[in-house]
C-alpha cells in the first residue's frame, strides 16, 4: 500500500507471532532466537532513537560489557581439562583453527576488495574473516550430530588465539582500508576475551558443585546479550545500512556459505571423519560476530566497521540452523575409534 515507512509495528508483530509459533513446533524451535533477532533489527531500523541514546547515555557503551558477560559465561562452562582434548584430537583442532584464522581472513579480504564499499565498511568484512568462531557454533554442532567436544575445543583455542592473531591479520589485510594499531587492538581483545574467560574459569573452579543454576542461565543471558548488541549496532549504522544493506547482505552470505564449504572439504581432504568434517564446517562458517562488533566499537567505528558483523549475526544463525537441521536428518556411522576418541 506504499506505506512501508509506517509499517514498523506490523513487522514487529509479525516476527513476534512467528517466534511464538515456532516455539511450539519442534522442527522450528531452534529458529526462535533468530526470529527474535530479526524483530530487534526491525525495531532498530524503524525506531533507531530508542537504541542509540537514553537520557544522554550512549548505548554503544554497553557493547563491550555485554561481550565480556558472554565470554565469562563461556569460561564458566569450561575447565582446564577441556584443553586436554587438543592432545587427543590435534589433527582436527589444527585443521579447524587453521581454516578459521588463515584462510577465512583471505576470503574476507577478497570480498572487501570487490565490494567497492567505503573503507571502514569494507574493513568490517575483513574483520569478520579475522574473527574466531563463537558459542553459536557449538549449539549448531550439537544439532547437526557433529562432534561437540571437538567443536568446543576449536572454539576455545581459536578464541584464546584471537587477541594475538586477529590484530596482526587486520594490520596486513585491512591496513589499506583503515589505520590499525596492533597493540591497542590486542589489548582491547584481551580485555574482551582473556580476562573474562579467565574469571569464568576461576569461578568454575572455586564454586565446585554450587551455583549450577548458572549453567542453565548463562546460555539465555548470552543469547539476550547477542540480540542487544546486534540491535544497538543496527540502530547506530541505520543510514549506511539502508544504503548498502542489500549488497552487504549478499557479500556476507557468500562469506558464510563459503566458510561451510571450505571447512567441510578442507577436513575431508585430510581424511577426517564425516562427523568431524561437519564440525569443522560449522566452526569455520560461523564466526563470532559479537566479538567483531566489540572490536569495531573499541575503534570508535561501530556505525561503519560494525555493519558487517551486525548483518552476519542473523544470517549466520539462519544458515547454521538450516545446515544443522539438514545434517540432523542424515545419520552417521560412527566407528569405534571415533567413539573412543570422543570419550
């Protein structure tokens, strides 16, 4: 009816009802979070003033603390023993981490070069490629009947390496788009990753069998934090997103899908099992958009450099859910050596 500029409330109602409907259907329940993310994006696009500043307080300030909460939650779900898996399955960990932090950054750089976007927005595409995987990949690995233990290990190792590798990659690959101070970026990522994960590990060790409620609460808190981060970024970069949103979405989707394909066939090239190949595909394709957003915010470029991570988050959850659902329906013959390797 040519009144799209006034249709915000109807889009919000549509996504809210869709999420409610999906929550009652087993086949679609894992898409509820993604649908709610889209509701947040719509709210940010139609009513950006509600998500940029409240009473003089800029909401972008919340991004880094929210990421720290997510990383603290990751730490509470880990223990020092988890890293022993590196020695049990070194081949799978090496393949997953190398594909994430060596090949995907080059893919991001190539897409940024052909995009013809303003430099800061192009740098955001590179940033996605230079980021490790996140907690969402572990959930999708579980849904895909993949090797969850390997997924968690790859995520953990790549995340802990990120403070040292991501700034160097950004300097070499995104240096032509924006100025990168390696040490400043390194310290920013350490504050967002290493310190909160370390605090989570320490808390997990000290609590023993107490505060188990936190294990149930943290995944929900993390999902809410991711949703808030994406909504704030979308509101901050609304004008730029409306101008280039369609092209950016296509490029980010190519990056995401290429990651799945690359991860799977890279693993098969090294004769990994079907289950482990699925794991590595998901780990490589699903980057940590929240961390990328935090890095962009720490550089003061959330409205430009943060756009690609904001678009990547919802798309990644949709494609990851579809891929996980597809693989969930395809059984895997797990040999005894794979079972013992997992144990």
